């Protein structure tokens, strides 16, 4: 399986610790394809939620273009590094507008 930047994948996040996400849920791949396809076997993802909380760090993901069953929200404050073995299946991809918004929030949150 080869994930690409901007793809939406169902990912098995496993057992939670504290308030971490658990189980299988969708996430947007945000790491560069060089990392995604490299020998490290890891990628960076932003988990999605269906709960609209109105937070500036949550970016709306349209269900029509992403392959999701309903509108989702990319929780940019929950950026995670995961093993590529946690990938379950590809759902779709985010559009360029949503990806640009995710990138902007990540730059702000990471002070880049």
C-alpha cells in the first residue's frame, strides 16, 4: 500500500492512551510523498472527526470529493506519525482548497 499526500485513509490507531483517538477512523495523509514511499515505513496523518466543534484548527472536509460518508473535520492539532502497517484502505482524497487550509493551520500550530 502506498499512501500519497492528500489521500484520505482509514487507519487503525489501536488502543488509546488518555484522549488519543482509538480504533479505525479516517485521516488525511499530510507527509511528503518522499517519506510516504520511503524505507522508514511511517507517514504523518491528521485524524478526522464527524463532530463540528467550530475550532479554527479543524478544517472541513467535503464528503463528495473525499469519499467520506459525511462531512468530516481534519483535527490539525492531532497530527500523528503512524506506521504504514496501520493503513486499512484508501477512502479518497481531499481537494486542493482543503489541503491548503490544512497546510496553513499546521504551519501556524508548528510555528513554521
